[in-house]
């Protein structure tokens, strides 16, 4: 029986293209031969015949849109969700918002002019200055482009409206609640500080290490209270702050571990991992860490201990702190660090600042840190064995004879049972 197979269109097109190419080549060869025969014999051709060249199929260009990098340096402007004139109600709403913004901004400009000229009485001057600051926020807070930039991380923190929106988002949308929940749930408060009320946001990032190759990937945001591999904190983490005050303020940065075993007192003590006093934080500039005051020591949980809490604090200063850089150079000097005494001695405040915390457990990298960084033998811990109430009785001959009789009786009973079954 004869079976027929349909030729695919692509093959048919390629065959047709090949046939047409062959036909055109044959026609070109015939034409060149006729021209050569018509030419005089005294003028032979010196040019060799050129081979037919094919470019092949053109590659289709990718039409996938690539989103440009968006940042504060190269921001992306807000665009309308619908075209103008398509939805009259939306156009009218934008018009009302912009007219109200212009009216409030004009009121603010008039009030600030009066304050600059001294036309406001001294008894109400402070009140009017606060009112001018409120008008500066209200004059732009409802504009769509301002809201869009504040929500997409392109806020200009030098303007009061953006500071207000970002602080409101931090306090109301969950980041502050999550931080305080973890600090209280994991007993950082009161183990490290008796009380603490943060006033601005601090984020911590660490490299996302590949467990197979031990190579660092992109830096990943660390959620407060989460477990971080020890290898990811081998280098000091990166800190990012969002400060809401305009005037420069000095802070002290410290990172402590309150879960180091204290064998002498059958309790736990605190180890100082990082200390950097006299850091100046204005609102419009990022956190800039100068030369380390106290060298960063990576987390190194000892084998056999439960998980360790690593607490990072930024505490406001009331004055400049003078602490010698050699005071915490050795390992023993960092051990038994008392956070509360340090706060009281240097008059640090706990009613402001920022905090973060993460957890870690022992792994092989922790042992490497003990050998390479701390250069000490890692202690190993375990649970105290439960006391045996019959330890002294087992040493007596009477006890040994009784155990022997019980064992022989058990063997005799087993022999009788086997005989009965047989």
C-alpha cells in the first residue's frame, strides 16, 4: 500500500527558494557565456566568476521592553494611568487636587514671609512656625507624583513632605511593629536594654552565600529575628538608615551577642562584636562608617550552644564619647561587656535611635572563625548528665548478686517456655 507524507510548508518554501536560486544561476551563466562569445578574442577576461553569496535568515530583534534602572539619581517620573480626556472624572479630580495644593502653598509662602519680616508677635511665633511646617507638608502631600515617589523609594528626604510620608509608612505599614515584636518576643528587651523606643528605620543586608560554592551572591535584606548563616556575616553587614530629623545628631553603633555561656555563674554573658561611637546622621545623607573604632568580629556560636541573638543598636548621644580604641582590642576585653553600664556611663539615650537583630547557630564556618579570626580553641558545650540515683548501689556486692540471680531466673524462664512449645 502506498503511503503519502505531507511536505511541511517550510521545506516547500526552502525547496522553491533553492529551485529559483538554481534557475537564476543558470540564467546568469548562460548570459555570461553569450557575452563572452560576443566579445572579441583579443580581449580575454581576467576576472574570475563570483560565487553566489547568501546572507541567510535575518535574526529577529528582541521586542521585549527593558525597564531602565530607577534610582534617586535617575528617577522615573510619574505618568497618568489613563490618557487625558478619556475619563473626565479623573481629569477633574487632578485639577481639584492641584488647585488645592497651589492654594496651600500660597498660604505657606505668605506666612513664611511674615515670619521673615518679623510681623508675627513673639508669643505666637513658635506656634506659627509649626503651622508653616504643617502647611509645607499639606501643600504637596496629595499630589500623585509625590505619593508615587514616596512609595517607590525615590523620596527626597530633604523635603518635609517626603519625610512625613516615609515615616508614616514605617510606623503604620508594619516594619516598626515587626521589629518591636521580635525584640520583645525574643527577650532582647529586657536582656540587653530595659526599654527601647526607636525613632527611625535601620535596615541590615548580608551577602546571600551559595552553600555549595561558598561564593557571595547579591546582598540580601535581613528580616529582624531571622536566621543568618555564619558565612554570610563573615564580612561586616551593610547598614542603611532612614532618618527623619533634619539637624545632625551623633549616635553610637554597637553590635553585641548576649548569649555567650558563662560557666562560672551557670548563666550567659555578653560579647562585644562591633563598636563605633560619634557617628553623625543627617536626614538627607546615608550612613557613613569611617575607620572602625573597634574591629568587627564575625558571629561565632560555639558548638553545643542554642541559637545566639545578635543585636545591632544605634543609640543617640548627648555628648561626644571618648573611648580608647585599644580598650576592646583583645577577645577577653570584649567578653562580659555590660551594655547597660556603657549606656549609663556615656549618657546614651534609649528613647530614640534604631535597632536590628538576627540569629545564628553553630556550623563549620563558625569553627573556622575561631581558628582564623579569634585564634583560640573553640569550646564545646553540652547538657549536664542526669545524676544516677543508683550509682552507689551498683558498686555493692549485694546488688551485683541480685542482678545475677535476676538474670539467671530470666534465662531459666525462657528455657521452660521453649520446652513447652516443643
